[in-house]
C-alpha cells in the first residue's frame, strides 16, 4: 500500500548499507603509491643499476614479509619497511648506509599517515542522500585504530553513520556483526559495499549480505587485498556514487507499492 497522505516517504528506510572505508569512500592507496615512487627516487642515485620498478618490487617483498609478523597492522610497519629497504639496497650496492638516507626513507613512509585522504567524488552527496532517505549506514574498516579514526573524524563520518567498526581483520563473522549492528527495525535489505573482492565482497557474501563491488582497479586497491579472481558480486560499479543507480529500480517499485 502507498504511504498515508501527509506522511513523509523515506525511500531508503528498508536499507542497511555497510561500507568499506579506504578506496571505497575516500582516497587512500594513491598516497602509498606515491610514497613508493618517492622511495625509488631517493635510492635512484645510489643504485642506478636498479629501475624504479625493481626498487618498488623489493620494497613490497620486504613489507610483505613484515605483514606476516607482529607488526602487520602497526602504524610503524610501513615506514620501518622503507627504512629496511633503504638499508638493504644501499648495502647490497656497496653504498654507505647513512643516518640521513635512513631518516629520509622513514619520513617518506611516515608522511603517508599525514595525507588528507579526501573523499572520493560524489561520496558526500551520496551519503547525505541515503541518510536523508532513512537508510541505516555503517562502516567496517581495518587498520591501525588511531589512523582510521583520524580519517573518519576528518570527514565527519561518525555523524554520517549509525555504526563504525575498526577491526584487525575482515572475516565473514566480522562482516556479519557489522551488518547486524547496522540493521534497524525496518531493515529488509542489507548491502556490503567495498573495493576488495578478498576482504569485502567474499566475506560479505558469506555473511549473507548483498554485495556491491567498487571495481576501480588495482591502482586503487591495497596490494594485500588484491585478488585477480574471486566471488561474483551482486552488483558491480566503477565509482561509489553509482550505488544510488543500483538502488533506483527497487526504490521505484517500492515507491509505487508502499
């Protein structure tokens, strides 16, 4: 049935939508990519025998090893891996390992955490539209709590969302808990939105949610979350603001039937 005359129709009131944060709602990976390039430039004069791609590949191997240890999600892991890469490559090339070079490498890595992390185009308007329309909104993000908190606070995302979960890993149980916390009494449809097939779409499906994959490409996905294949998402979009288009057909039907 249609809404009663004089009542406000909230088109998204039946929705609970849980978003990933990095490179789903805000720009993140681009700052790491730029830091990797800066490290390669720093080492270029001391190791002219190596290409930038070779230096970055070596850094990724060293950082990947650190990801398997106790420093995995500590905020100092990334700059420490840059220092270690600098130390190893200088020593292997017969170059002096100076405190100045090591500090320059550390500063490049640490600078990533001071980046502005701007919202992706259209995200602010999309979240405002969903919020005004009565949707229940959540965020599930992993990483260092202090770093993630600063990103969320910078863009007032705590106010935009009903639930925010900062977690060490994104398992199906974690996604299920985030979805359960986000759902309200009128929720009939739950969606997980993210850019990682491995960490968002796969576990989101196991958790029982519809999934919306923001398929922006590997340049916009953390290397440790990249997957060349994986589950088939319920919906695929290129940019997060396209989520409103995904919802439009169902909303049109709901507006007609009440």
